[in-house]
C-alpha cells in the first residue's frame, strides 16, 4: 500500500479543487454546487482561525506541510489548487 505522502504526488488540481469545494460546502452548510472556485475565501466569511484549520486539514490530506499564509496568498479555490499542484 502506498503511503499518504507518496499518494500526494498524484493529487491533481481537479482533486484539490473537489476537496476544497467539499470542505467549504460542509463548513458553510451549503451544497457543493453553490461553491464558486473563483470566489475568495474572505467572501465566504473565512476568518484567520478557520483558515488555519483549513490549511492544517489540507496539509494532512496532502501529506505535506503547508504555510499558513496560503489562503491569503492564493485567495480562491482555483488559485490555491493550481499553486498546490505546481
């Protein structure tokens, strides 16, 4: 069985977007179809404490460390997913 870290190398931009959409939909208690990947996290009401938790959960899912500033440096699902896949 592959380790989570090895699997993280195979995560696509689309998979990251889907994870973030699902995460945000659960957090906001809305349907995933209501999440726009071009809308900023701030517009969805994410404050710094929520952004830290999101970043930590995303890091766990990807199996790698992430900087806490990512949500501010890449303020949309689309830009964050693209950055993480590079």
